[in-house]
């Protein structure tokens, strides 16, 4: 009986371990989707309201879930005139500072970093063009990430369960 | 301007590299500071009431070689900070070549003009910035007010004549706020202000930064002519105030307002009445005798020197005939 319960526990933990490994792939796709939404909102603010960047970022803070909320509030703080950073510098800084809270890959950050380079420093048409480019590239990455996440999470599920079963067989 | 104000209102818009230089200035210098000029590849230039100096590592100096040279990045950064990281929101301002920052200070810039159909569509590649520091001289209008008031609840049509940088706008602002707030034995007027260049109210993103009185409505960034008509129609003002009239359209709008029973206070560039009467557009205005008070300013005892106050017959009314005096804070008057 004890053996039975023990093996069940091993199999379940294998399953959970597999899920956890697969989770970061799913999370990456979700985070990318959230960034696309944020950029979309920024685009609306800039094109229709000509909202000032700090105000627009403030709105993003209010509607974004974590870890994006943290990202944008840090960005907002970096824009404070006392620090003397341009929007670009503030953006790069926040990526370096809070990048660890995300499951994103280097290629994802690369797109975001490139987007930051023209932030706030051109007319609205240019701003919107840059936002569109960034959105498009993020969408491509997101699609790739989603495919990958389906494949990888399924794989990790198998790996987890099979490892659990394998361990049980070995122990018997 | 004190150190705190300078840091809060102006220095924060400059690139970090240049901030320390300005914070090095003595209180005395800050008091006299009028303009801060940044020009690409040229030394940081400060303009004081009586002197034009350069600022560098060793402080203020008349020697241009010892001034800190401004780089292109400095200027780009300053523009970004001035626009609050949002150059895209400044289309109109970039076309006009200036913006007004909190505190009512005026920042003008020059650069490479992008033209469309012969008009400046935008400026890019900025090469120079001029930060003009605005001062509020509270109470400076007090000695003038008795000359402007007419009876219990009326005022004279008044025009302030002055060359640039002699305190014309500051005086007008004070007159507006006093007449609007009212004072002992005198309730205020409803005043409409057409602030074409955002200078009187110092509006920044629609919010006036200068106190223009409790009963004052400000129409920001509107052409004078259209603005005067709009105010008459919509806000029923008793007085309309506007800065720097000069075109024939302005004159037409003014006559319109006068015929609608509205009192006027305005300013015009000029040295004296003679000089005005030589300008064709203003000649008619003078001859029509609409204005019954002429206040003439100069800077010969410092900004805000009253050269004289005249009525419609050009007789001097000033308390001290043929003697100029300088207006200063809290209604004090310096006779020099």
C-alpha cells in the first residue's frame, strides 16, 4: 500500500515538474502578447490624443498586469527629469533592470530595445510607424513562441510523466 | 528668480552635463538673469540685465573661449526634455518656433526648417535654444491703476507702449490680475484675455501658469482677431486684454470690440507715440482716439521704467511730470 502511494507521488511530481518546465514557454508567449497590447495602446494614445509619453505610460501602468506593471512603472520613474535620461536611455535602462522578471528571450528584448531607440523623439507619423514595426515583429515572435510553447509544453509533459513512471519502475 | 525656482522650472530641462554650471551661479546673478542661450558648437551664453556673458567651468566670464561649448547632443536632449519626451505632441509649437514651459518661461528654438507650400511645416536639426526667463513683479501695476480707472466701475481704453524687454507683458499681466481680482471698494471685472503667444497666462498644455485673476478667461494660442470675436460672442467680457497688436486685422477687431461696449487693454511695440503715428496701420487707431490712456515704458532706469502716462489729447497725467520712475514690487516706485 505504502509502495503504491509512494509511486503515485513520484508520478505526480514528475507530471508537475514537466508542467513547470513547459510553463515558461507558455508564459513567454503571454508576455509577448501583453507587450503587443501595450504598444497598441501607446499607438492609440499617440495618434488620437497626442498624449505626452509620461502620461501615456502612466495609463499603461494602470491597466497592465504584472510583470508589465512593474516594467512600466520603473520606466515612468526613469523618465523623471531629475535623472536627466532621454526616453531612449530610460527604456534601455528599464530593460536591463527588470528584464529578469520576464520569461522573454534575447531576440524578444532585441526588438523591444530597437523600438526604444526612437521613442518620443520624432513626429507622430514616425512614432506610429515605429510602433507598427515593433508590433509586427513582436507578433511574429509571439506566433513562433506559441507554436514552440505547444510543442515544448507537450514534450515536457511527456518527459515529466515518463520520468516519474520510469523512476517508479526502477524502484520496483 | 531664486535657486530653487531655477532648479525646478528651468535647469531640469537642460542636459545633465550643463546643469551644474547653472547651479553654480550666485544668487545675485540669478536675480538678474534674463536669458539662457544654447547654440551648437558655441559657448553657453547667459544674458543679464546689463551684460552678456559666457558660462564655463570657472564661472561667468566675458571671454568666449572659457565658456563651456554646447554640443549637438546637448541641444537634442534639451529639446526632448522640453517636449516631455513627446516631440510628437509639439507639432504646432515646432511650427511656431517656441514653447512655453511651466512658470511661463518662453523657450524659442531655431534649426533646419522643413517647408511645405512655402510655410514652415516643422523644425528639425535644432541649432539654437533661447530660454527667456519670465518674472512676476507682484504689485508693480499699483501706481498705474489710479490712472486707468474711470469712476466707480469703469476703466479707460489703455495701451502700453514699449520696446521689447522693458516689462510690457509683466505690467499688462499685473493690471489684468488686479482689475480681475478687484481691490478694496472695487469689485473685479470680467476679463477676457486673448493670449496668442501663451505669454500672458504662460499656459502649458492648456493650464495657465500665471495668476491672471479670479474673473479672467484665457483664450490660449488663438489669433487675436478671431479670439476677440470669439470672446465677445461667448464669454461676455467687460474688458478684453491682449498683447502686441500690430496688424490691420487687429485694428479692425479692436474697433469692433469698442463698439460692442467692451473696454480694452493692450500693448504695442514702440518707443513713443511719435514712432507709433509713423506706422500706417496704427496711425488710424491713434487718430480715432479710441485709447484714452497711453502708458509709455522704457528700460532707462531698468525694465519697467515709466516714461509717462498720457490721455487722448496727449497731455501728460503722470504724478511726476517729465520725470521717469521705475515700477517695482509691492507698488514701490524707484525714482532713480
